[in-house]
């Protein structure tokens, strides 16, 4: 199934990534676990190989490219109805 991402340009999205970037472990845990890694922002552009998000970090605009192969799940946040 292919999704028509163009319908969601300028929507806020949360993307859960397939990759795990770190292990969380403490003395109280028997086994370490991988933390869930996600990116959030406004869907700015769509490419053949991924999505471009616009987000802010420390008061600066940041563009984040996410290849489709890295996407596990996407939450699409619809604008509130007035």
C-alpha cells in the first residue's frame, strides 16, 4: 500500500523510526531495552525516497530528512476544527 503524502503537507506528524539509537539500562533493570526513537515536525516536502520535516531546535528551524526505509509508524495530527 502506498500513501498519498501530498494530502498531508503542512500537517504535524510524529514518525517512529525502525532504528534504535541507544540502549537504556540501569541497576534496577534485569535486561536493557532499546529506546523508541522518533522525529516530529511539520511535513514540508515529499521525495521519491523519503519525507522532509520542519521542526525547531533551540530556537532554530531544522529540516530533517527521513528515508522511507527508516519509517516504522507515522502519526498524522489533523488540525483542530473550529
